[in-house]
C-alpha cells in the first residue's frame, strides 16, 4: 500500500467493508498485517474504522446538513472519515482536514476541503441540530431496537444504553507465563488493570478511549 498512513488504512478498510461481505475486524487485520505502521498508528487506524462504523447514521446526518447535492459513495467515505475526526475523536482541526483532503482523488479535494472547513465554522449549529434528532440518528442505532428499549426500560435508560453501546469495547488479554511472568508483564505495561478473579488476565486501555471527545 503506497504512502501508507493510519488514515489511509482506515479509509481503505471502510471502502472494503462497504463493497465486500466481510467482517470489519478481518478487513482491518489483513490491512495492518501488510502495513509497516507503528503501534500507535495501528491503534489509530482501528479506532477510526470502528468509530466511523459505530456512528454511521450520525455522520451521514451531518453530511446531509453540509451538502445539498448528491454525495457519491466514495466521497461519502472520505467525508465520514473527516467528520469523525473533527466531531467525535476531536482530532486537531488542521490535521483532520489536511490529511483527509490528501486522501481524496484530486478532483474531489476542493469539495472535501470545502465541506470540512464549513463543518468547522458551523460546529455549534451542527451539534445543536443533531441534539434535536431522535436517538436512532444521534447514536446510530436501529430504530426498532431503541423502541424496544424505551418500551421495556424507559426513555432515559434507552439513551443510557445507546451511550454505553457506542463506547469502545474493553480489551482483555491473557498473560502467557511461559514467555513472561505476571509481575514482569505488569511492570512493562503500566496501563494494564489486574482482574482479581482471573489472575492470568488483564484489561488493557481501548485504543479509542483516549480519542473520543468529551467536550
């Protein structure tokens, strides 16, 4: 993959997921196996892909607010990547716009640049518009599922379930004590959280947990 970057890997994975009947984890794993990305960039690629997929309806709602003209599928993929960085992952604006525009075909770069910069200018307005939307758009969940949760648990609990369900999942790993003992592992990986009931397993920080914007 020429000029590989974390964003390029995520965009290729998104396009592949859309075009082929394959699981996202298999797609991103295959792409990362072929890449030479550093571990931090690999984690960024994974979070970009999964974050976009968790927020597809929300991202498409923003695209609809920003462009009246038809948006073809390849342009939509690129805009989803850019808007996810700007509005969900809170990537610095210059990096999000510049790097995303660079991934677009030359004929689409002015469009992508214009839409993303308009999104920055209209950030507060776009957020207000989304806040007024129903839960299925705000949290990109199936409407039938939200209706079921609301009926069973109430509106507040349904929203809480949507919020919880959109969080990056926890990561657990087993310590292979044939390779490294437990204490040495914990000294090497300071962010690992021990699990008292299963001493050979630890919880690791999700790569997306530090990226999701809380503002």
